C-alpha cells in the first residue's frame, strides 16, 4: 500500500526482518542458514582489515582503463561489503568484534576522503558501492556504546555533504537507477522527507521511461550489439529493486505501481527471468548465446520472487543459492531468501 508520508524505520533491513533472520539461523532453516554461514565466513576473513581510503576519490572509465577502474573502486567495494557482512553478523550473533570492525571501516570512509571527483566513472562507482556502507551503518546506529553519537553525526554529515552529491540519479539508463539507490539510502538514513519523496518520483519515472510495453529495457538490451544486453538489464533492474525495497521498508510500497503508459516492474522482472533461464530466447543478440555476458547476475530475484512467484526465477534461485552480489546489496539469499510478506 502506497503512503504519502514516509514512516522512517530502517534503511534496507527492517528490525522485524532481522529478528526473523536471527530465528531462521538459530533453527538452521534453509536457505537462510547456509547463506548466513557464507556471510559469516566473509565477515571473519575481514575482521582485521585495515581501511584503505583514498585521499582523492577518482575512478577512470571502465571501457577506457579497465585496470585503473578496478584498482580505484575495489577498495570501496570490498570494505563496504565487508562492513555490511560484519554488521549483519553482529545483529545475528551479538558478538561485538563484528560491530567494532564494521565501525572502524565506516568511520574511516566518513573522515579520510579529502576530495571527490565527478569525472568518468567516479560518480557511478560511488553510487553502486557506497550504499552497502550505509546499510551497515544503519544496522549499528542503535549501538551507542560501540558507535558513539558524535561519530554517527560525522557519518551523517558525510552523507549529506559528500556522498549524496555523488549520486547519478539524473541519468536515464542504469546509471540513474544506481544513483537512485545512493540517494534513497541517504534519504532513509537521514530521515529526509523531501529527498525521499523526490526518490519515489524518480523511481516511478524509471518505470515509465525505462521499461517497454513487453517488459524489455530499451536503454540496455542492445549494449555491445546485444552481447551485454542481459547483463545491463540486470544492472538496471537490480538497483531499481533495491530502491523499491528501501522505499517499502520506509512506508512507501511501489512494487505494484503502474506507470501512465501501463508499465510495471513485474513486466520487466518476468521478461528478464525468462531470458536469464533461457538465454537462447534473447532476441537482441545474434551470436552464440554462450558469449552473452553477465547472464547469472540475478541475486535480486530473491526480493522480486517474494512479491511475484515466478517459475523461471524460482528454478534459477534453487540451483544457484546461496547468492550474493558485489554491488550495494550482497548476501541477498541470507537477507531475503525467506519471505516475510503476508
């Protein structure tokens, strides 16, 4: 049910979901327990990680300098995902070692960057990797003894003044979706009603303008003559789904929104689920289907399949769990592998 005013609670993982996950782990319930074990392994491997925050944030364009691109952004990717894993483990186990390590990473990123470039892939990379750090921070914000209020205020100031301006929400393709994730994450953490409403409107805009009547994404399906068409469709729908979940958790459920032209997220989900299971049916690539890239990047189906059970998505999830991702929301089989929807 859509509401006109946000009911700010959590950013991405609600307290009720966290309680249900903890119970599922205690009961060793599938698929959550196995996925949690993978999450905890990741957290344990990063407990002693020393943050490596660049003084100047700049990421070159991937298609011009792939190696430089990866080297520049992977520190944020790895540390944000590690902090999120540790925050999740803390909330399940209560072991303070996880919270302390996550806080060390969060504080470093909030204090050590001196300048932030907006050139090349700098904004996009920040938009799709930093939200995991916001999710981690949100899971720990009630733990004042472990993350003092003054440190939390510094983080909030960083979100407002440095992180938020890096969002790419104004773009029309997948860049816009990832920018939306960053912006709506900031809005929920900062409890900014105006920004939250702007994000909700932008989410609706993408449903109207990115999705065709048959469910395909015109901006994405023909990338690299179609070879990267499924990958970039996932790369647009994943952030659109994450943003939808953040909106829903905070009182604005847009999953069943229908745009003025009749477009819906469900249409796009069902289309891409079919192509992901049967890449041979993807009509925008004329070459060997084996050469299609990024076909299996569908961990966000964990969220969508809870809303709209789909045979193709269910089969893919069953054969691929536990699933994770490197962008914004890793460990989705753990966090969303059981449905809390009634």
